[in-house]
C-alpha cells in the first residue's frame, strides 16, 4: 500500500505539472485574439466548462481526504480560466458575449450553486462525496467533449486555424497522468473520465495532422502562373481581333489575378493614353 501511495503521489505531482501547462496552453490563442482585437472563430465553451469543472473538483476534494494535489491544481484552474473567460468577453462580438454570459450564469452560478445546495441538504457523510464525485466525473467528460465543437468546425471548414493543438496535446498527457493517479488511489471518479480524455485527445491530434496536410496541399496548388503576354492589342477600329490559343490562356490567367487581388484596374487617367497607343483599358499593375 505504501508503494502504491508513493506512486499515486508521483502521478499526482506529474498531473499537476502537466495540468498547469494545459491551463497555460491557450495563451498563444488569446495573444492572437488580443493582436487581432477579435475572437473571430474561437469558442468560449471549453473555457467556461473548464472553469465549472475546476470549481466542482475543489468542492469534491474538500469532501475527501489526502486530496491536496487536487485542490492545488484546480485552484489555479479557477484563477486562470476566469482570466480567459474575462479576456474572451472583452474582445467577443455582442452575440458571442451574450452567449458566454448565459453559459456562465447557467453553469458557474446556477449549476454550481445547485450542486452545493442539493448535496448539502439531501446527502450526508460518504454518500455526499460519492454524489459529488459522480457529478465531477460527468463534467470532466464535458471538459474533454467541449473541444469537439472545434473538431466539428475543423471538419466543416477543412481548416485547423482555430484548433489549439497545444491544448489537445497536453490534455492527452494530462489524461494519462490523472488516470494512473485515480487508478492507484482506487478512485473511479478521477480515473474513468481520463480514459475518454485520452481518446478525444488522440482524435483531435489525428484530425489536426490530416487537415493541416490538406491545407498545405491546397496552398501549393493555388500558386498562380506568371503571364507570358500580359497585353492584348486592339486594331484601329477598336474591334476585338481573333484570339490565338495563347492569348485566350492569358485572358484566363489575367482573370484569376484580378479575382485574387494581385492586379488592379488602371485608373481613368490612364485610359486616354491606352487609346492613343492602341492598348486595352486594362493594364497589369503589381500590387
């Protein structure tokens, strides 16, 4: 038992370290939000659910014994997730801000308050700890499921721009550490949700690798060719002459460049000069 206890403590410390990194991993995401002054396609759901889950685990830890490691890391979790949510609310558009506030009221205020009231008045002793443990288990699963809304967006848009891969990697490592911690303590409420956490973490990393590769391929395929004959000459009567195959290809290329914004239309001041030189009114100008 002593050896098992030492190993449990070791995995608990490891879990604290990795979870600490997990809580800090969204910093690059929020730096990007700060830089662009917009939350763009980012979701607040993972951070609100993580905040609620940390609060529940602190409550559960106070009902158990030898749970100092749970209290320490989840106290930091409440602190950092509160900062993230506040940061998100500051930069979010009105619709996303209202949605986030509703979620906070529903979970952090209403949900957490309801859990405390129900368990304090309806359950006593060990039964209270078991009920709170099962509630923690359910919402720990929600923490791992929450990023699936981002996974759905990745599959829909075929882009990994809004998938925080660092968060996925460290959540997977955290799931492994806390699974063994719960297993060695024989606490199913800690061990069980981390099995699903590991599976979802692997799924997110696989999707990231798959769609990241597709993005690179698409960018490479969209490289536009250079024009060989950028100017088409009109005759004296300003009638369009019969075009050669080469000129038709150049027109298509010119259209692609106009649509992509790589060329601009010549100003009206240059049109008279174009007429005198028998040139078309469209000239290529490097952006």
